[in-house]
């Protein structure tokens, strides 16, 4: 087998942490995994296209988004290093997508086609366990996002996003972040300014602390 680049996550390593993989499974995976490099602003998927492949991100940053009738974009998901990426509805049902998937930072990915993934399910029992666990993780994250959007206030939504993707401010635009949070760019900017001022006030030394005492007779 080819030597794995330990500087970037590899799908074989990720799957092997879920359950032991047979040698024949690993051999098939090595033969059928397609590795690609996508430049910034490349569209992996567009509305009307069918998601034919499921991707594992070794390096990069991407997003899924839709555009409504008024031309307004709504970002539904970000994808980062070590995560799986596809349009779930389109991929598993082999139906046209309603979303775009856009490369925000140049990305290196590994992928399997829908047909090849199903051949793994048929030929290797461990694929069923791996697939179930990965789908559970995806739907858990999706549910957390829906709960966050329904129940969290804008500040909490923003801080939850930073917790999930600490470097997101350097990886995409404020417009994309705002569209994910359900805010306008102007509202996001004002909210961030208030957070910065609040932190500055919290860290500012008190004017009444460490004041030099007046000397007697002065």
C-alpha cells in the first residue's frame, strides 16, 4: 500500500478508528479512492446536478449554500479538514441537488462514487457499521445546527460557530458567516464590535486600583 501522508488526515485512518478494517477492504479502498485538488471558488456541485461522489476533506475549507428567489444566499454548512462532504439528499437518493458546494480555500479531497460506495456495503460487513456511525454523526451535527438557529441568540450562535471552526474568520468572508448565522453583514459587524468593546472593558484596569498613596505633608 502507498504510504499515508501523516501531515493530513486520511480516510483510511479515520475509518480505522471506528472499527478494524480487513486487509481486503483497505486494498479496495486504496484502489478506488480518488484524490483531487480543487482551487478556490471552484464549485463541486450546483443546483440541478446530482451529487455523484462523497468527499473526505484532507485539507481546505468549503461551504454549502442556496440562493432564494430574491438572490439572497443562505449558507447551510461549512466543511473543514477531517470532515465528510456531500449533499446528503442528492447523493443518497441520486436526485438533483438544490444547493451549491463551493470551495472557499484551495482543497485536497478523497472521494468515492455512489456506485463504488454501494459495492463496499455489499462486499464488506464493516462498511455497514462505519456508514451507520458516520451518518449518525452527520445527523447529530445537523440537529445541533437547527437547535442553535431556533433557540440560541445571535451572540451564542456566533460563539458556537467559532468553537466549531476557530479559524473561520480567516477562511471565509463576513458575508458568508452572516448568512450562516441568519444575520445581515451589518448586524454581524455591530455585534462583533460590541463583543470587542465588552472584552476591552472587562480587561481594562480599574482606575481605583493601585493608585499611589498621598505622602503626609504634601
